[in-house]
């Protein structure tokens, strides 16, 4: 047997207050682990009650430009010549006009730039406007 005054390599001396803190922390961690294991026994933490709502939520989280581009591609296809359309609010004298950033730039299929401009206005839901629509051909 080892003598009392002999030091063992696997034993460390710590103050009583620190020892109490370590024991309390260990009990807390063991309790949290028991709770985690019990929660895992009852199935996944996230239960999707309505898959259709979750799908809609994922679709709504996409950027507006991507959703609008999908609508343009579904409505007009991608086979015809394509034009990159955007609103231009610059005044005739070159001064900047109102912000039109809420209407994203879209690539629209059409047979002419005038048709592309009309389709862009229809997609954007603009009936009356004071802005010029810029339609530039997209290289295939």
C-alpha cells in the first residue's frame, strides 16, 4: 500500500471551493446529457406539420429576382431570342430619377425589343409608367 505522504501521479490536489465547482459543473453536464438522450428517444426535434407550408416558405425565401425570372421563363419560354430588360428612370437631361430597384432586371424571350419591353412591363405589373424600359439582346 502507498503511504500517506507519498504522491500518486493520478491524483491532483485542488482547493475545496474549486472541487465543489467542478462537481456541480459535472452534475449539470450529466443532467443535460440525460435530457438530450431522453429527447432523442421520442423522435426528431423538428416535426414538420404541413409540408406544403414548408415548401412555400422555402420558395418565398428565394430572392425576388430569381422568382420573377422563373415566372418569365415559364410564361414566355427560353427558345426565342432573349433580351435583358430593366427600367431606366434617368431624366432626359441625364439626372438620376426615382429609385426603381424594386423592379428587378429580367431576361425575357421575345421576337423584338419592343415585344420584350411589353412583356417586361407585364411581368413587373406596371400599367402606367414614366420610365424608359431598356431591352438589350443577350448573346446566346
